[in-house]
C-alpha cells in the first residue's frame, strides 16, 4: 500500500490542494493510501488509512509536474509573453494536475474534506478573509502583499450590507469590523463556518482553499498582489509551464485591486 506525506507543503492551502488525491488514487487503482503525517485534511477521508507500514512512500508535495522542468530552462524574458500563453495548454484543475503525474483519470476535480457537506447553506452568509502571507515574491510577478485594502473592504460591506458577514483567519489579520471569528483554535470550527456560507470573498490563501472543498459556495478570490500588466498578459490559471500559476484553479471568479477588468480578473468594484 502506498504511503503518502506532504511534509513539503507548509501553508494551509499548500496542504489542501492535495486533498483530492486519495479518492482519485483509489478510483484508479482500487487501493487506499496511508497517511504517514496524520495531517488534519485527511481526518475524515474514507480513502485514507493510518498506522500501517507502506510498501512505498512518496511526498506528493514534491512531485515533478509534467512540463515543469522545461519551464525553468527558458530565458527569463521569454517565460511571460502573450504568444507563450496562447500556444501552451492548461490543466483543468489542481486535481487534474496531480492525476496527470500518475496517468490517472480525474474523478474528483476539487479538494474535499468529507465533513459538513450535508449542512444547510445559510443564504445570506458571506465569509471573508483579508490577509494572506505577508511576503512579496517578485519572481511570481508580485508587487504587493496579499492584503485587502480599506477601499475593497468598504465596498464589500456596502454591497452586502444586508448579509451576515463573518471574518475568519489569524487573530492578527487586518480587522474588517464585521462578525469576528479570527483566531479560532480548531481548524474544523473554521471549516464549519465556511462550509455553510453562500459566498466566500478573500485573498489567495488557506481559507479560500477550504471554500474550494465546497463547490456549492460562490467563491470570489481577489488577486491583490499583482500589478495590472501582469494580470492582463501573464496571469493564466492552471498554466502548465508556469508552476506559480498551477495553484490558481479555474473554479472560482478572480478579481483585482483596480477599477478596471484585467485578463481573467474583474475589477473589485464588481464584487
């Protein structure tokens, strides 16, 4: 039986992106996998076992994605050109990306936590997340932090003034002055709050990937960390040759920090 680890995945979303792997692996091979880390995302996964000896072990967070090797040898200037993006294909989902390594069919296209899926949606509940990792990675085209500006927060609160707006995240995240559920000790309490939302609005960070586990949620991800020209010409979700854009699944709407649409992103004024 295959043993899996995701020790190379540090952040919340880094881990959740692999939550679809056990089900897809089982439906292709008829075998469950052994969770060697006892990581929380597999706590309720029926395709995972624990406390068994594996016949083989892989770190699924360090697999070589198809075509990724070619990317790093390209000249820097040639990596991000409109022609490059027109000519190269994309994955259909993060689950599709991972399955492609094993030549497997993708039966489950979204991450799944197998918990709270039957709870009723609260029609006027919106969950927001204001603050991601405070790090600018210029090689990924970033020129700012993953942080919702006061203007964006104000717009959300004005647009949805008749809604229950709940904020989740770390206790030191920027305060949106709404219903405050920051700093909850149990990750499963956060999951439950998000699972019953009709809408999720937030930066590209862990809570947005919890929301991705529940496709019934209308998800709006705000790509605040990129400038206008990058969004117009280079931001292509699930692009095969850009490992930094593998992360961006096509299953949600993308918005930006500007007053105009750019590429696949909409202006924040259209949230």
